[in-house]
C-alpha cells in the first residue's frame, strides 16, 4: 500500500527526478503543490501545517523550532549559495565596501530573511559591525508570527518598493536575495563578491545554506519508516549534486546560523544541534 504526502518543494536539478517520477518509492508518493516562488510555502507550513513536507529557509526553521512549532528537520539541503552578491548600493554611493555600512540604513524584505541573516553575520564576523549598528528597513513580517523585530528595525511606508527606495537614496543599501536587477545604476557593496564568498568557504568549510526540508512532526512520530523512504528519495534525486546531506554535513551550517541568529536578536534562546534535529528518527544519519 502506498501512502501519499503533500509536498511543497522547488524544482531544481537535484529535485527534478521527484517531479518527473524517475525517482519513486513503493511505499511513499509525493503530491506536489504548485507554489511559486517556493518561499510562499514557508509561512503556511509554519502557521497551519499546510503540507506534509515542505522546503523551508534555515532561519525560518530555527525560529519555528525555538517557538515550538511541530516540525521535524530532515538532513537535506536543497538550496545554498554565497550571499555577498545580494547586497547592493547605488553606483554613485560613497560606500566603498562593507566596512562603510556602520550607521547606514539597509533595506531588506524581512529582518528574518535568511540572506540577511548570513550577511549580518558576515558583517559582524569580518568587519566588526553588529546588527544593531545598522538601521534596517523591512517590508514584511517573519514567517513565524511569534517573532518581533528588534527595536533598530523599522517598517517601510505602505506601498513602498525596496528597489525604488535604494535608487532614490531612501536606503543606503539593499539585500535583494535571488532577484538581482540588471541595472548599471547599482553595484555590489562587496567590491569582489566572489573573493568574499571564497573567504567564507575557507573560514567555515561550507557554502551558506538557504533552504532545507521539513515535515510535520506527527508524521515523523507515526510513520518513521516513511521518513526514511523520503530521505532516500531525496538522496536518489540529488545524484551527484554537491549540496550537504546528512546530519554531520549540516551541523556546521546549523550551528553557525543559530549563533548568528542569537546575536542578531532573531531567537529567544540559544539553539543546539540536538534542538534542530529533535524528532528526526534515530536511524536517519
């Protein structure tokens, strides 16, 4: 007998085999929800368990775990990238590099956004600029409704647009995630984003993790054997992809993200690796 779980996952080269059916399991089928962009699945998964399985940003998951939402993390990364190219300023700005951002105002979709979390951590680690030494302008709440932004975060006026605010000078810099504009009037704050990313990799040994996979806690408790089937399907679909896989491989990224988030006022308490993987069946390494 085959059990069907609803799933919200992005279609990537390393998940395509799940969508086209070339990777399947006799015991588990996935019914994929149409969600685009995939980030729109995060809040419904946290707030009302809208799916059985969902892709989720690492920052969203750690906040959900800290506030007790019944989600279980699988040891699977589906999106990771260097973050430095996402931090932009105007081409005519007097900002010469990330060290010039102290006391400036940066716009970002949400303070809880994962790209912003990684970049704030890099600014603190490499340039000695704490999150509270920058004014942050945001446009959305966190996916986890219990979380409130720190006092140094302000909301943009209703109807405001992040790119328009950057171009007008209402913010000094902006974090734009994956959707980077082709605009000669803008440039990266990091003079050489590639070199900065390589420095992060050399220091920490991994590419910053953006998205993981979670499932409803009730399913992990009731059908642990199917959790193993799901992880096996994700492993088979990924093929030769270089994304981290397994508890040990994910541990450095989770530990660093949790530390960055605590320092940035994104978590109510310190989070451990055991906290992150709580509820995952023990047989899944």
